[in-house]
């Protein structure tokens, strides 16, 4: 891409570099060509994440993690989203109503995420072997 503002780590897979951006949601680059393979859309953030955010920013400020064949992110729009790593299609969205600024984590077969309200949530992930 010509430009993509990011403050997240990069999920590297066999075919993709996947990272959150400050205005373009989640981006995946083809690892060979560095062209945009797909873009995962998110809704506007519920709160502004200064100094990078602006009101209405469609940002992903957490590092994506791999869960099975998906890139999973916790998003400031109050959701946890699962995107297919190869195609970028959104496979699942969990709405919680509170923004996320930290990355989700795996603990055994559970996905754990802490939101801005201080809640720590856990979901069972059946795709984890």
C-alpha cells in the first residue's frame, strides 16, 4: 500500500502479513508481492484513541492473533472479529459494547480479551485443536 498508519504488531503467516491500521481496519498483505490481499472492515471506534485516532476512525489498535485459519482482533468498535486469513471474509463478529485496545490471547481452548470497561471475557474456541 502507499501508506497505512499502524501501531500494532504483525501476524505473519505462510502467505500473509496481517496488521491493524488507524483508519483502514485490518489489512493483509501478500507476503511475496506486498500487495494488499484483503482489507477487513470494522465500524467506527466507540472512543478516540489519541494521538492516532480521530472521531469516526475505523481503527484496529490490537495485534491480530491466529486462531485456526482466522486472524482474530479485538476492536475499539466494541467487537471481537474473526477474518479468514486467506480470503479476508469476516467469519464471526462478537459484539460486546465496550471498546478494546489490547490484543486478545489464547489460553488453552479459550479466547480471552480485556475491554476498556475493565471486563475480562472468555470464549470457547472450537477450532483450536
